[in-house]
C-alpha cells in the first residue's frame, strides 16, 4: 500500500537516513561536514515540525517538513526519485496550507525546476547565512 501520512516517532531513524543522503547528493557544493555536523540538531528538531511521510510497501521513501507555511524541504530516497513521491508530498502540503514559502539553492536546478513546475515563483534571491551559498526564495499561493 502507498500513502502519505503524518510522521510517527518510529519513522525518525529512516527520515534521518533520507535527510542526510538527499542533502549529501543534492548539495555537493556544500561541504559534507555541514550536513553530518548538523544531523544531531536536525534529529532533535524534526519531531517538533509538521512532517508528512510517503510510505510504500511498509517503508518510508520520502518526507516533507514544514514550520508553519515554510516548507523546510522535501526529501526523497534516491531509488524513489522521479516517481511522483515529491509531488504527492507537496500536494499534501498544498492541501493543508493556503500559501507556502521555501528556499532552494541556486546550484540545485533540479529542485528549483520541480518547484516551478508545481506553481512556485521566485520572490527573492539571497545568500544562505549558514552555508554562504546563493539561494532562491520561492512562494506558492492557492488560487481562490
């Protein structure tokens, strides 16, 4: 069975595996130590965020994390990418929030293109203060 469902505490180890692997793969322009060094803090903070997981065959294959209307990220396990997992997670977030804002690194054009296809528009450009990397601020609003 395939479903998008709320995060459960038992999902934390798998969610962290996906988070770290996805960041290391998609953000090779950021030193790996940044991601590995931040993993303990992320592990503590994730359960306090609004999380939705994509589960197929009893295994978590991706998740989306929100803080209010801020989409902190959509993370999909490598073998499950380009199979609609990210879109299903984003659709759940859109159904629950009338507007979403996110940041995406300029050097991650695949993610930026995904969000553009899904109705997001660039609202601003800046620099991520934590990594020093250029990033885009993108927004989506539900049509009334």
